[in-house]
């Protein structure tokens, strides 16, 4: 049996934030008797949600670094990747590359990554929202790609260097690289149309992509970590994970309807409200003096209400709120009372397979409905 190691890193290959720590370990050549990598699922701690693990890492996430002797501050468990990375850079300062811990550009890229990219990137692989502050996958994806462009703007277009901050590897390279493995693997799945604007938006920007390709080609450690993460992600593929992710494997392939023509302006409608997320217009064949339809602009599986998933919670709430506003709008004549109807499926009378709320008013309604 090998002697106990000075530190234990609880981590698995697919862990995005743990991968930056592994890059540091591999590049510095820190041996196993100094830092041993252990899967929390195969350790005596018993997995991320066990009371023993949560006592050391209250967020229940990876990575976690434990030390056999507490630091001067009395800390013997570090449950956060940037802090682990900086601890190791300081602890093993004399070994291998420094990772430029005081380089402003490197620190800025690492901070931007941790604050604005990591916080939303679950939109590419998590089954359910929220994705950071975003309730919808599309909004989170657009934000993720915007933040990639913010980082891309910091890069030097004329640089032929393998690394982000000059000729030496930096903390920024270690921090950003694993996320780029995720982005390159997953973003293309979300490009569902041949629309050039969508293709140009949902992608890794050019300078970042050049850096990513070069660092894999020129640096064995980055190539090794790329393979570790990709292999783990391939197993997600085998488990059919993407089939449950809206816009990736789970797509709306139903035929378009007359409402798409209204949305595109191909046929006219009396539009009452044009909101970024929905359109409200008068029904062509009104069933009451006031009859307005509200439809989501992005149908995204909602041919029927009963196809709604947790990805749709925000739009469903928005549509109901819009119905309330219409009933309450003095200019629309409902006088603060209305009947809100969703016909869900053929026997309920649904004829157009694009979710819509009927907002009826201007007369009294009987119950039960016919
Ligand atoms: P459903 O029966 O599917 O619940 O309701 C579909 C509604 O869409 C009907 O009330 C119908 O009158 C309305 N509708 C169908 N085609 C058009 C159209 O081309 N323009 C407008 N404004 N309403 C339409």
C-alpha cells in the first residue's frame, strides 16, 4: 500500500473546473505522493451528496482539495477551483512553470471565465433551468456566447503564441481550456438552422478557436486533458443525454403553422402587442366581442401545452401574465374580466398546433364550457 499523500484532489475527468487543477498538476509534474487524484464517488467520502463530503465542500461540487496538515489559517479543505489552483501555484512555486499568477491579463480572463462563463454554461448540458440567472436555455446560450466574445476581444490577433498571455502558460490557459472543450463539443449541437446569423452567434469566436486548436496541437498536457474530458463527454453521448436537452437532441420538428406566417409577416394580422417573447393579435374568427390570441414567438416543442417541460416555465408564465395585462388594458375593452382558454389537443378543439392562449371578453361566459 502506498504511503498517504500530502494532498488529495477529489475530481473526475469530466469535471470542468477540476480540469484546470489537473493541468497545473500535470504541467508542474507534481507527483502522486504530493497530490493524489481520487474520484469522490470511489472514495470513502461516499459521493458528492454524502454528509462527509458536504462537510468539506458545502456546495457538493468538484473539485475539492484536502491537505493532511491544516494551513496557517486552519484550513485543511479547499472546495473551490481557483483557490485550489492558486494554492498549488504557491505551494509548488519552484516546480515547473509559474502559470504567471500576477499577470493582469491572465487574472482578468480567469475571473471573467469564473464569473460570467462558468455560471451559465450548464445551459449546454443540464436537463433543467435555471442556468445561472437565466430561465431559458436560449437566453443562457446567447449570454454564454457573448461572454466568449468578451474574452476573445482581449486576445491579440497578431500573436502566433501557443498561450493566451505570451510565451508562457498562464492560469488563464488552464482555467479557460476545459470550458472550450465543452463549448467546442456542445455548441454545434444547438445550431439548428442554416441561418448564418445563428451559426455566427452560437460558436467559439475566431481568436479563441485558433488558440484552442494550437494549444492542443503544441502542448501535450492540454492535449491529454482534452482527451480526458472528451472521453468522459462521449460517455454522455452513449447515455443519450442530449435527447433530453431542448434544442440539442430534443428538437421541434413539427410542421410550421399559419401562426409562423403571421410571425414572419407573410400574412396580415391585427397585432395588439409585439413583445420580444410573444405576439398578441386579434382572432380572425372571434368567438366573443373581444378575442385576442397570444402565441410564443419561439414555439420550441410547444405545439401542444402537454409537451411543456421545465424549459418552458418562463414562457408559460410570461404568456399568462400577458393575458392578465390584456384583460386589464382599458383600451382593449375587457373591463378587467375575461375567459382565458388553451385548447390542448384535437378533442379539446385545438386546430393550430402552435401553443396559443385565447383571451376572450366583452360578454358573459357559461360554465362548464361546451
Ligand atoms: P384553436 O382551435 O387551435 O384553439 O384556435 C385557433 C384559433 O386561431 C382559432 O380561433 C382561429 O379562428 C384562429 N386563426 C386561425 N387562422 C388564423 C389566421 O390566419 N389569423 C388569425 N388572426 N387567427 C386565425
